[in-house]
C-alpha cells in the first residue's frame, strides 16, 4: 500500500509539472477565466494498457482502446478530461438537476428552473494510470497516459458535471447525489415543459 501511494503521488507530481502553466503564468489570467488559462498542455491521450491499435482507430463495442481528451482539471484522486458538452435543467428551489438531450434543451420550463450548459468530464484516478509519456510522439505531442480500464471497462472512476459560465470557464460542479431523471424533477416541482 505504501509503494502504491508513493507511485500515485509521483504520477500526480509529474503530470501537474508537465501539464500546468507556471504559477506566474496562471496569475496573469483574466478574471473569471479558470480552465483555459491553467494548462500548458491542453490535451492528453488515453491508451488502454496493452493496446496495439494506436495510431489506427479500431472499431468495436465499448470504449476505444485510445482517445484524446481535452484537459479539464486535477482533482484529489486524479485528472479530469472533458468528454462532452451537455445540457441540464436545475431546480432553483431544491438544487436537484436532470440531464437533457438537445431537443429537451430547446423546450421552455417553468421559471423556478434554469437551463445550464455543462461539461461532462471523466475522472481518471492515479491508480488507473500505470505509465505515462509526457513528451508525446509524432502523432500527438502531448502527454500520453497508459491506463487500466478497471472500472466497467473504462479508465474512469466517475464522472463530473460542471456548469459552464461563458466564455468557456466553469462555475461549479453539480452534485451527483442531486441528479434525478427529468420526470422526477418536474414531478417534484409540479412543473411540465412546453414546446
């Protein structure tokens, strides 16, 4: 356990050093801009440990053996990359929220709800990052992370949902424990969408 903890801390320190701008550079960021100004390396490649298809793209079920993610942030247990931009409906009263598809995001909801554009992120823990190449290669000159797909065939231990505050920074993470389906959200509030 001690050796694994030391390894995780070394991975953390090496990736932060390689991917983040210096503290002086980060201090120059404009007010309200968090995410884009933080990273010197704005992308990284995730490889399934032992995959051999790179740089070709393999076809098959499940998550790809390698893919590129946009850097989002570090968290206490690993690194987050942006998977998608989605929509959510948030209750102003209860702070519960529900994911929306694009068509649902075009509907009108009662005033006690607000529509939020969100980053969906994948959280890759240090323990799943088994090797890394910080310099990249001739195809992608950014960090390459070689990961165990140890969580339901994925490298992620969980997902994050962050409200986007234009332009392209984020305000806060929507608590996963407050997530409900849309029918429950509207039922709890006594509201229904209109087109």
